[in-house]
């Protein structure tokens, strides 16, 4: 498994991908329907460049992209209905603003593709999800890109009692855990901080409550002190 990262800042730009041979570029039977060339979760290296850029590109399914935003130059986003990608890279790294990819999804193209500039990205091994048992619960490390791709399932795991530690480039940055319904004392006992009493004592009924002795009001005493 591989994921693409920005060569400038190291931010994740795709989910986990598997390399496959470049699919056949022949036009589909219904050219009016623009479908992605690459199956989800895959990438292929194309030695051809895009537009005037001669170097090769890494082609992925647009749905597998993370951490991208559109180019600030509106001319880069031109096309008939959407983006034709003929005016240079139109996708930027959301973290640092580097030009990293070209999205082609206009109505007249044969296939929808997202092409990463080969010089703008790094190929990084996907960080495996670690699953650590803690009693009956689990503590799971998950990269932030994987969390974004399947947020609902990770929330469901947290609701079930697992503690999900979110990582960015291998560093823990946040924690997703279930909402505590137990009281503070119950949590401290559960975590071993407090130990319940073996023989809890109850107040004796024979203890006499001391009643205050009536006396002059405190305001009178304060007045005397001021004299």
C-alpha cells in the first residue's frame, strides 16, 4: 500500500493506494458519461505529461484525494462544464499551497482523472493501523487521511468503547473516545486510583449533634470593636 504526500510539506494527498497498470484509454461506449479512469484505491504511472508539462504523472481516482484545494487562479479552472486541465495544474496542497495535481473532469474528456505531478509528490508506505488491547477495550491508531475516508465507522468504534488515537505523519494529534457516563468516583475506582472500602461505616445514631449556644449578634460585637 502506498499513499502520495506533498514533496514540499509532507502532507497526505491521497488515501492508501495500490499500483496497477495504466488502464486502456479507449473512449467509453457512452462518451457523454464521464467516469473515472482509475478504480477506487488504485494508482498508475503515466509517462506522458499534462498539457505543456513533459514529465510523467501519477494518475489516481479523484475520489481518493485528500488535502487538496482548487487553484487560486480562475484560469486554471477553465473548461466547458468543469475543468479541462489544459492550463496547468489546478489543484494545490491545502497545507502549503504547492501546485501538485491536475483534475480533468470536463464534459468532453473521455475519462475523469486526477494527475499528480511526479516531481511534486512523494511515495510513502501506508501507515498500518495498530490495534492495542486494553482489557475488553481497544486502543487504535488511525492516520488522519484514513479517518476522513471512513469517519462513520471510526465514530461507531468509539461509541462501542474503543479509544481511537488520530495520527498525522505518525504523530498522535487527537483522540476519539466514548462519552463517559460514570461518575468521577466510579472512574477513579475503575482506573485503580481509589480503592473501595471493604467495610463501609455508617454514622452512629448515638452521636449527639452539638447545638450552638445562643449569644449576642455578631453585629453588636463588631460595633464594640469599632468604638
